């Protein structure tokens, strides 16, 4: 679907479509699976929004199979919703990134919803959290930041499952932020008027 870049969020941020994206994130689901998972959504409404998401490329049909003479489709988020390699970054269009990022955020929503649905949720004990900060970096500082982060994460990525190890999801987003609006410089304060005779020599 050919949409302006600022329309992708509007396309995805519909209550029913958000629920469909969250349900599909991390899974491969058929239409019947979605009907079971989202029983309160009328079937016609579900099918309509699912078709919209597929047409826009926010959900993909990854398999088709015949079941009792009918074609059953299996849906999943786009493969690039989680990570992009260098080749994908080099060739992806802004519209591609809009789809990929929507899938990425949908996956995060799904994981966070699963966490909140646990019988016990303790952000402190679980080491869970989320935050957003702005870093002011020049190109050299950005390169050093990326290198330092890679040095920290690299050894950890090799860890396999083991006693006491808990799978922990780390998601990162790095993009230029808008510059703060420039404020007009205040006009200089007028110099105080000199009092008569102050700072001046008297007449001789």
C-alpha cells in the first residue's frame, strides 16, 4: 500500500488493528486462531482489519494450506520486524521502515502484555523497566557510544540458557531527535542613566 510516511502510524494505531498486531507478534496464526484469541471482535470487523493490515504490509501471509477444501492462511509479522542487517538497511525505503518499525513496536507491545499478564509482576525484582532519554552527541561521540555498547553486549550475546539465567528482552531505538525550538535572544538591558556629577569631573 503506497501511503505517505505520516499515515503509517494512523494505519496501525486503531484499537482493533493494535490488538491484531499484538496477537500475531511472535506467532504464526490462522484466521481461526485470531477469532479464538479475539472473541469480542465481530468476525466481519476482524476480517476487514486483517485484510487492511495485510494489504499495507504490516502483516504477511507466510503460508497457505488447504483444510477441508478451503484455503487457510497463516499470518505473521514481517521478518524484518525485529532486526535489520546492513543489506536491508541499505535498500529499505522509508515506507519499508514504516512497516518494519510498526512490526517492531507491535512485538514489544505483545511481549510487554505477556509480562503484565503474569500472576506476579514486580518491576524491581524482575529488573524490568523502560525509559526514554535524549543524548547530545557529535559523530565521534556517537561512534564511541556504539562501540562501547557493542563491547558490553557482545560477550553477553554468547550466553546460553543455564541455571539462574532468565531470558531478558533488550530492545533499542536510536534516531535523531528534533532540535529544541530556538529562543529569541533577549534584548540587552538599557544602561542605567548616570546621575548628575557621578563619574564626571567637575568644571574648573
